C-alpha cells in the first residue's frame, strides 16, 4: 500500500482521527491541559517521523477510539508549541537544549519512538550507481567547496562511474528542522571546518544551496532538480524513488542507509545508557562494522506534570502502545525499531508522569 508522507495529509489525518480539536492553555503547574475530558490528543512537530506517526495515529484511533491530531510542522515548531502550551505533546528529531528546557512550562520528558536514518540523496541523470561520498567530501559539498559532480574528490571515490560535468546544487531545509540537527550533528563530528563554521543546530546559516520546507519539500526539490543533492529521512527518499549515497563509517566500511545500520548505531549507544538517562543523546557516527553514521532517535516531548488527568492517561496509553505494538510497524515504513533495553528504560520513565488523582 502506498505510504502517504505529504504534509498536506495533515488535514486528512485529522479527518481519520475524527475532526478538529482545540488546544487550550497551560494549567497551574505549567503543563498544557489542551485536551479536555472526552476529547483526543493534539501534537505538533517533526516531519522526519511523519510517515510512521500518521500510521500510528490512525491505527491507534481504530484500536482505542482516541483521536490524535498532529501537525507536521518541523521540530522547531513542535518545541515552540509545546513550550507555549498549545499542544498536548511535541515531537522533535533534535533533543531540546538546556535553554529550551528551562523555557518550557514544566519539566519535559524525552521519549525515543523509533530510529531513523538520514539519507544523502541526489538527482543525477545518467548515473545509476549508488555514489560513494566520504565524510570530508560530504562536508566540502555542503560548504560549497565541491561545485561539480566530476570533481576529482568525488571521482576518486567512484572509479568507473561516468560523472557529468554538472553543477552541484545543494538543497537543504528552510525551516527549523530536527533532520537538519541530525545532519549537521554528523558533519560537525567529522569536519572541524564544519564544526567551527556553520555548526550544529536546527537552523543554521547555510553557505550554499536552496531551501525546502519539511522533508517532503527537500525531497520534492531534489526530485525535480537535475544536479541536486540534499538530505532527507530515508522514508522520503524511498517514497520518491531517489537514489541514496553510501557513506564511509568509523570502521572504514561503505554503508548505505538501512534499518540494520540504524539499529547498529543505536545498539552501541544504548548499551551504555544509565538508568536515570533523560534520552537526550546523539547516536551519529557511532562505532560498529555495519553502523550507518547519520542515524538518530526521534522523540516525543511530554510534560512530566500534567494538570488534566484524562489527557495524561490518554497520552501515557498512546506512548505505551507506540513502544510495544507500534514498534512492529516501523520496518515496513523504513524506520528501525528501538532496542529492547531502551524500551525498558522508557517504560520506567513513563511511570514518572504525574497528574491529579494518580495512585
């Protein structure tokens, strides 16, 4: 069945959930009381996990009757709306910074939901091979130092591939983006020039390139622009039939984005997570023979103290479902399920959510 990932489907998702829902204001403890008793849940944020979230929200409504209205507006927007108390939960591919945590209306818990791989994808007519791009060359492309596809730096890595004398056209996100955070987190980990230059954030001053809104916007720009290269969550590359590059990982192996590689990335980091972790951890450029280096958790952002008991119970129920039944849907939508030890830690964290009348 064709997977729907267009942001325009937010309205359809709301319809699947049963209609429009109203967001409210923050309560006395700071956490939003957006969903009154009998209503559903409201959320906003990352486009990176939207393909699986839309499936989850629809299926959860079918299973439980709880409707979830989610706006796929980017991680920055999700953090902002959660902080303003206009949604019940946020979603982000970038963990909230200490400053963002301090600006929220209460303590925010991070719940990893799935693992996604950020693919480097391109539109190069006549080239059918999966291109190899090393960490230094990838940084140079996005720094604007590599401007032709037949540049010797690319050609040396792709012996036998007839690379055209075509301009390299960089496409990046134009909005506050967790996918950008993941991608620039990786570039900062492999390139001192990138780390000391554009840096790592949800929004940066790009040295070169055209902007697209959301993962779907970047994928659309690349699909219609010969010579372009950009970064999108793997599901968007696959859905749009775009080729993906192989990257060299820390072990020196060339790897394409895959569920297995993303899981390998997370497994190495997960084994060292402490019991009291807040899950704001990076898994880019992890060790491992088969690890794909641009992988990340994506998080639901939930207030630990909630003023509306009905909303809290519904939200806890959904998160528990996502960490169990929901994980089974991840591979079919190009996401890697969470390691078992991460789920176990999250279940313990879920029990710390407080609300009126909790026993």
